[in-house]
């Protein structure tokens, strides 16, 4: 490929060491973490919603469930990051 084709807008530059597989691996990990986050939000948010309905907490259960999902996801992100860059 010529320099004009590799430097056009919208295309990620290749790393200097030629590690194109690293980009793909990081993209897969990021996609996996994003889907996990959506799963945590759905499950824990729904659990909080059901607690609201049952005990009449007026949104506190939903908020608590969503915050718990955020904490659980952040723990997962930190743990994954430690493994990646260790």
C-alpha cells in the first residue's frame, strides 16, 4: 500500500512494531467489557426495579442496582487491565 492509502482519514495507523494483532486483541477485550457492562446494567437494574415495586422505595432500588452494576463493572475493568499490562 502506498503512503496515501494508509494515512487517509478514518483509518487507524499501524503500530510501529508491526503488531496489528494487538489492535484486534484490544478491540475484542473492549467489546467484551462493553457487553458485560450492559449485562450488569440489565440484571442489577432489573433487580433494583423489582425491589422498588415490592417495597415501594420510589426509585432507590433501581438507583442502587445501577450503582452496584457500575462498581462491579469497574472492578472487572481494573482486573482485566492488570492482567493486560502486567
